[in-house]
């Protein structure tokens, strides 16, 4: 009986040890993925910002600007791409909608961002674009890869339509999580005007271009990233834009926008709660179970040795007890019955 | 010999279970980590 128990324990030990390893090397890289059908919105604010008044062609300080960013996973487009290429992709239809003090639109820029659901490598399909302009991204945008490493990444900047390094600047504690801090600086760069101009401005980007006006932009982008999920739990931008005029005009640049853009606290809290719940699931597959199950297997193997050892010792004792009785039997007459003779041998 | 067979049986079962778990989980399964937005491009 003990021998059978030992065999079961050995089988279970092998099961848990191998299953733990398989979870890390086989299941984790295939199962942990960005869902292709998610919808998410976040609200950001720039308090005390400077904002252009086009009627006066001057920057007006102390403005409150609100940015509503939405991301909608286009599951149909992702499935179509999967049928075409066999690859699991995520197609995000994004929109950045910017509102001024009066609640009127200042701009709205749509984006289509396509990437591999697991590695987050950019994928060039499905109408990838920014503000209707087709392009090919390099690097990441919005989110970092699962198992983010403490190193620099290429981060796509939608204003310049180009990627630039986002530098790893250290590990910090934020809201009870260990996070990686990344920072990207985009130097002053000429960028296109958004196609959707402010509600109260009756001029098109084409007309602005014809006048020789230029839009220039610089920003310092900061991310605090949970390395397990690659999701930023906080982000800020020191964002500056200028309207510049032809050199012949002699006009000084005018600030279009200047401010510190931060996530509204309630959205930041909900983002943090979401990351905490998701990172636990990912950690289960990447760390907890791959380490815990083999350790449990080692424990079971130890129990198997103990059970087997006890069984063998018990068998040896019984064997030792039965040998003198057998010798004594030889000296007895036939027909003599001892108490031990009626006892069956202990099963092993 | 029986110990070896028991260990192999346990290991094979683990491999099979892991292989089956992947298609069962699917892309939008409960382990899919949801991303977040924090990029803040202000475009007034």
C-alpha cells in the first residue's frame, strides 16, 4: 500500500514540476495578450495652461484644457488580419479630443495603431495612420510590452509622426508598485496642423499652410510603467506648441499651447486598480505558478521518499520477526500451531 | 521501473494539459492583461 502511495506521489511531483515549467515557457508567451476588443477612455487635464486666441493671434494664460483620449479595439479588423496573416494583432482606433475652457473643441486627432497582441511589435496593416495620414510606426505607443525591461525603447510620437528613444531613468515606488520611469524629449520640431481645427476658427490647415504659417512642437513625455503588464500607471507631458511665421514677416512666434498635461486623479486611480488586478493574473503565469508548482512537486517527492522509507522499514521489521519463528517451527513437531503462524504477511 | 513510469506519466499529463490550456484560454481570455492609456498629446 505504501509503495502504491509513493508511486502516486512521484507521479504528482513530476506533474506539478513539469506543469510549472510549461506554464512559463509555453503557456505564458501564448496566452498573455492584449485583448483585441477593448474600449478605454482616459481624461487628462492641463491646468493653468497658455492657449492661443486666434482672433487676437496671442497666447492667453490661465486656461484649463481637457483632453479626452479614447481607444477602441477594432476586433473585426483584427480578425480579418488574423485570417490573412495568421497573426494575432490588435487594431486600436484612437481619438484625442481636446476641449478648451468653454467646452468647445480645440482639436480632434484620430489614429489607427496596429500591433502584435503579444510582443507589441508594430504591424503595418489595417489603415495604420495618424490624422488620416498613412504611415509605418516603429516601436511602441501608449503601452509598453509585457515584461518590460529596464532599458530604452523606441516610442512613437504622433505629433512628429516619427519614433524616438524613450529613456529608462530608474526604478521607483509608486502607489505601492515597483515601476520603471521612462522619459522622452522631443526637441522643437515642425509638425503638421491638425485637420480638425478649433470650432471657432474658420480657417483650414491648407489655408494656414498657404499663408506660410508653421506649427512647431516640443514635449517632455514621462511614463511610470508597471513592468509586468507594460501598462503605464501614470503619465505626464510638458507640452509646448508655437505658431511661427515666415521670416520675412518679422512676427514673433505665438504660443498655441503650453502646459503640464496630467491624468485626472479619478482616471489615474481606476487605471491603477485595473493594472493591479491584471498584473496579478500575469504574475500567476509568469512567476508564482512556475516557481510554486515545482517547489510543491519537490515537496511531494520528499513525501514519496518518506512513505517509501517507512514502508521498507516496516517490511524489514516484519521480515526480521518472521525469520526466528520460521526457524523455531523447524524444531517443532508437525501439528504444533503458534500464534504467529496464523498471521498473514504484511502487505508492502 | 514503476517509479520511472509514474514520473513519465505525470510529466506527460502536465505537457498535455499545458498544450490544451493555450487554445482554451484564447486571446480575450481572463489572463489578457489590459493596456492603459496615459500618453497625453495636447493638440489645441
